[in-house]
């Protein structure tokens, strides 16, 4: 049977010798239980605090926003491959060092937590078991196949003036550049396509893979979405639309990295997955869009995600009585501390800490407060001897300046 916040109060009442609410109110007891449990979390750092999250890792995609998915992140503990692939350990590094290693093309499997702009990101460097495959490089108009190569749909869209751009690109030696003339069609979109692409057999990615590519938007004010089409002809294809970047952020002016999941796509007619030679991009916008120049597309890859399990410590102090609502602070005596059912004896350390805080503040007895603090620390020390911690500490790697370990795409 799970212990509750009331269990903490039972011990607390014994330690202060008072179960009434005349000196320490019911609301103050809940506050004391919250503060003492937070102290336990900050001091503890062991496996009783660990939760897990499954990350779908895309080869060559290193940064993943996890603000919503891992809302209670206190600190990262570990990153692991699937049970059948646990032949290596991921090194935990600082975000700064890992950014440098990614830039240098280092191949050591490693991870970091980066916090910025009120969000947190899981940064991963790893050669996935499912390597990314480049489908189009966009280095020139015809490099990806066909006599005409990349073209604008000047009949049913507003795209025009398709050129190779060797000045602004994200990979290789160029990108495909095009402009928008909103008077060209009645449709609120700009479309470029290649219907003579070098034929690709994508059977291994069917309904499992994701398309990852770069899109440069000069002004996002009226941009609503981007749609990707892929198939064996202009009448037999899959299509899917995205409204945010790969990390669920709104589009920005400049380069955006986007991901389209195959299993989210709509199929039109009966495309042949063994003979993919048609790719189309639509930039969709509202009726307020005006003429603009220098939209760009670059670096189209397809990749099957590799599931990785992220272990992390949570800062939730517990849940409601049903175990369905996480608590950042206790609000009722029926709330369940995070350690309930795992190691109920933590209640002694927490209750002694509650008493220590109460004696220092509400009860104005520093001597008793100091004694209770000692008892809290001793109770925690006993638990530490019994319960291990698998939280991996940051490591530093020696790197020889000037070396570049960048790997080639498959």
C-alpha cells in the first residue's frame, strides 16, 4: 500500500511533539512536506528518481527539443540503445563540448542537456544503426536526375525563376533557389518539383522512415505550412504537411530543418515504393502573401529512426491519490510522494527535514532545528549506502585541434 503525504505528517507530528494545527497549520505542513521532499531530491540523485523517455533518433540530426515530452526534467541520467544493441555506452558531456565535437565530425556516441530560451534540448551525437540516405543534394538543377531537373510549377503555383544557389546552402555545394510571384496563379502556394529523379527503392523505409530536409524562408509572416510529395509519378504519390520545424518550433526567417514522417502521409493512387522518382515541395501561405525572392530547398534525406531510451531524474515531488496527476507541490494529505512504494523509508529523512525547517521558522527553536537537521542527514546517509545511482557524470574528452572526423553520408 502506497504511503501518502499524511504518512510524512504522522512522523513529523511525533518529531515536533504536536499534532494540532495551532502552531503549524495544515497548509504549512503541506508546504514543509514539499520543501523537504525537494531537499531529498536535490541531495539524493539515485535510481528511485529516474524516469525514462523514448527518443526517436534520426541519424545526422543532433538536437531534439524535449520541453514538453520531458516536462519534469531535473537532470539527465543516461542514454541507452535498445536492449539488443547495447554494445556501447553513451558519454555524458557538456553542451558546449558536444557542440564542438559535432562540428568536428567526432563519432563517439555521447549526449548533453542544453537549456536555452526557456526550453531544454537533448543533444545527441551517434552513428545510428539506420543510416540517413540522401535522396537529393540540390547542388545543381540537374544533379539529382533528369534533363530538366528541378522545375517550378508555373501553371498551378506561384513559383518562378528556379536557379542553383552556390552562395547560400546547408550541405554540399549549393541549394535550389526560387522566387514567388503571387499573380502567377490563383493558388496560395509555390511549388518546385523533379519528376525525373534518379530512381530510388525505398522499401526499407516504407511507413517506417522520415524525410528530413532544409527550407529557407525569407519572410515567415504569411507562411502557413510546407508539403512534401514523393512517389513514382506526379499522379501516384504520398504527401504530408508540416506546420513547424523538426523540434515543433514555429518557422523562422532563414533556414528551417523539417521532418515529414512517412506514417503520417496520405497516399494518392498506387505509387511504387521500389521506383520513387518524383519529389515535389509546396510552400503554402495565406492570401496576404506578397511577391518575394530567394526561397531555398536543400539536403533531402530519408532515415529510419533508432529508438533510444533517455533516463532522467524528475523534479515532481509526487502525484495525486490516483497517481494520474503529477505534483510540483503537495496540495492534499492524500497525495503520494515520488518514492512511495519504491523505498518508503525515505519518509524518515523527509519528516526530520520537515521538523528541522519548522523549528527554524514557525517554532523558533534553533537548537531543536539543528538536531532534526542532523537526524535528516543521517537518515539520508543510510539510504545512500543501500541504493545505487546510475546517473552518469559529465566527462571531458581530449581532442587534438585541427583534426576533422566528419563522416560521409551513406
